[in-house]
């Protein structure tokens, strides 16, 4: 393999790993706290993968390294948990933002969230639904199912189409995170 391609792959792996450190650390602390309270490991993985920012990017490494789950189970539970809030976000985010906007801090918060989503959404703007899958599928900070659902609403993409392409993106992210975890590149410390 050419040295330039090796360097590019190494840089991509390092970038993906760096983005996971925060999510994995928070996911690990959350998992340990829930485990100490007697919550079943399968439910812990679902709950962690439902959290914004952490999502399955933090849940898969935690499930495998902290909870000792085999990777197929970790992946399946993480995908399930990551997708559970998505239909509700797609259906109710406008209603929720409208309720927040009656407060001055709510206007600032919703504007901040919308601005962040817009800054990261160039690929969605260009490629629409396929771009949504790519946006959600690349496991970098600020991307994922939650942000993907917000971006889909910002671009007024249809509900069922958005749900499908976000799911495809979640599958792509799950494959990437699982591969990196199995290769030992995502390690829970």
C-alpha cells in the first residue's frame, strides 16, 4: 500500500478515535453508575446509545469493553437504542423548539442548536437523503442520529425518507465504530 494512503488511513483512524474519547469516557461513567444500581447490561447499552452526543459511538465500546458483551449483541442493542428517539425528534422537534422559544434563554439555545446543525450540514444540503446517511454515518463529534434528525427537519426532508436514511447512517456508524473497537483503536480507559 502506498505511503500516502497509509498516512491518510492512520490520520482518519486517529481523528475518529479522538472524537470518541469524550463520548466513551462519559459512556463508561454512565454504564458503571447504572451497573452499580443493578440495571441489566442490555438496558444500559440501550440507554447509553439513546443519549445525544454519546449515541452508539460511545455505547458499542462500552458494551464490549466495560460490560463484556459480544460484539453482535453490543451492535444490535446500540442500533436499537440509537434509533428509538429519532422518530420522536423528527415528529416533535419543531413543537419542542416553539415551547422553548417563549423564553429568552430558549431562543438563544434553539438558535445555537440550529446554527451548529446548519454548519455541519453541507453534505446534506448537497446530496439530500444520501447526504443525510453520510452525515449520520461518519462517526465524528457533532454528527449522529440526533443531529441528523435535526438537520432533516431543517431541510424539510420527508419523515419516512429521513427515518430510513438516518437508519442507514446509523448502520454505517455502527460498522465503523465496531471495526475500530475490535481493532483496539477505540479503547475504554
